[in-house]
């Protein structure tokens, strides 16, 4: 069920497939490397249905290893470098049987854990003789959930041939966006440019050096890009499309990005590990309103919450019940507004702050805070209050030195002109620390 994907790759033999560490690997090179991996997997007794953790940076070796595991029919658990306790937790939840560690230089080593993966979801994959994929959620507001996907079904969405593009591999392979970027790029004969570091300057330098046309990234990173001014220091004339997702986009950031890069199309994406990546169409480059849907997807909005039905939906979680209803719709927990056929994502239901019975969406307050010229970044969350249940708090990173008491006063004055009283931050804290995870997604404190 995956043969067509590799047959198509053979047809792109002489084209660039992956640009890694300044070197271009053609499709012929990548397929040769994948075959070497497949032979080694067989020699190491990795068989169809085995659960294998593939650990390391997103390199040409890691990409070839992932492809070889698909060919073998294994279930792959892609992981980046993690703290040892978190790594052990993920291995236990996924019942990892073999660990393959890939070094930045490309060397790799195998380890047999002695575990037996006997979860019923793995049995379903083995019974159907199909490769699987396990992805972990970021777990910023609780224990990470382990999603199990049918990789043959996931590959099916890339069947339609489109124009090949040179794409930056910004999101790692442990993220549904990173997997989607890799498989989509290779299915179309495009080239994937990998990165060792993901600072604004590193990203812009790679775009300039390798003629990157597509940048899939996050709103948090795009805000960092604007603050740094790196887009002004490099030739980004090759860039045609920026896609952004994983969290709500601040409207002010989107509008500044549109003004800074007027020749680049800006597209909001929507996807979850549990459902895959949906087709979307933004109302305009500087609008947060988007149309959702496309082949294989349907959605409903119930009490302001988005529910999605997907042909590529996960088989389930390894460590939690799956929130599907009897019709197969998945509760995304995303609060939304609608305007005709368009939807605007407000944020996760779990992030809503309840102030005396009134709902406050953190992204709405953050948008207002980012209007202030001295605020480089802002994260809004709720803090318990014995009077109102919660109060709104804001953590801000400054773009210029200011007295902290002055910051609080100016923030509240500005918010009073733009927001209802219950939405105004009662507490304003200043921090120089980054407010994002290693996935460049905003970290919120659970209230």
C-alpha cells in the first residue's frame, strides 16, 4: 500500500531531494541510502510490526531511516533529543522495542529494549500488515498523549501530483507538521532543506542560500522573525509561501508580516496529530478567517467548539480514551467563531480564562498587548482568584528597557481603551526569557 510512493520517488531520480549541511542529495541518492537502511534493519532483526524509536535531528540520515522503516512495515516513533526522564516516559508509553539513535553527523546505533509491544492498536496495524506512526503531543498542559496513525492511509493524501517546491524543514519529524512537510515534499519531487538551528538568521540564511520557496512555521517564530529584523538582512526573493499553524496567530503579527513581505503569500493551516493536515483557504493574506475542509474532511461546530471528521484520523491514543463521537467526529477542543463559510480559531477551550462567569481568550488580550511598541512578546493566562474565580495575568518581553511599574501602568491604560474591564490584566510581569517551547509554540501556564 506504500509502493506507489517510492515508485514515484524513483521518477525524480536526478532532482534534489534533501539539502542537508550544505550538500544536495538527489532522489537517487536518498533511495540508495534508504535501501542501505533497509538492509541494516533486516540484519538487526527489525521486522514488520515492530515498534521502533528513531531519535535524532532532522537530517538526511533520519529521513532515510524513517523511509526505510516505512518500507519494512514497522511502527516508527520519531523523537528529538529529550531530557532522560521524558525520553524514558515516552519509551514506556509507546512500548518501544528497538531504539535507533542518529547522531548529528549521521552515525547511528541500535538498542533492543527487551519490551514487547502488545497494545491492541499495534495488533490492528500488524493484522492489516501496514506501517504505523506514533506522535506525542507537546504536553504543555498535562501528560503527553501518544497518537497512533496508519501510515499507509496518511501517505494516501499525497497521491495528487502538484508543482514541486523547495521547502524548509522547519518543523521536526516528531511533529505532524514535520512529517507532513517531508512526505508532501518527496511525493511531489520537491527538495527539503533541513536545519541544524532555527534562529531567524539561520532560517533566512537557508532561504537565501538554497532558494527556498515555502516556509512552514509557527506564529511564535514569525513574531521572532519580525522582531529580529533578519528578513531585512538576507535575500528572500525566492520565498513564495509562508504557512503557519499549531497555535492562534496574533492579528498584529500577521499584518506586520504582510507589510514586511508583500510578495509572499501567507496561509493559515490547520491540523492535529489525531486528524492529519486539512486543506485550508485564508480569506486574505492579512486575515485570520479561514475556510476548512476538502477531500477526506468534514467539520461541525457545536457550542462554539470545532469537531472534525477525517479519513486520516488516528487509530487512537496509547494512553488515553479517544474523543470521537458515534459519527466519527473528533472534539478538537478549539473554540471558534464563524462568518459565513469562514472560521476563526480563538484558542483551546482549556486555555479560556473564566473571570466572574465571563470568558476571556488569551489570544485576544495578547493581540492588544502586541500593539504596544515596547512589547516584543506576550503570554496571557489566568490566575486563581477567590473573588472572581480567575483574573487575567500577562507575561511580557520588552523590546526596549523600561521601568517595570511603568510597563504595568501603560499596559493597563492601553488595554482599558481596547478591552472590556474584565479582560484587562490585573498582574503584568516582565521577563527576558523565551515564551515558547522547542516546537516554537507559546507556553501557557495552566490555570
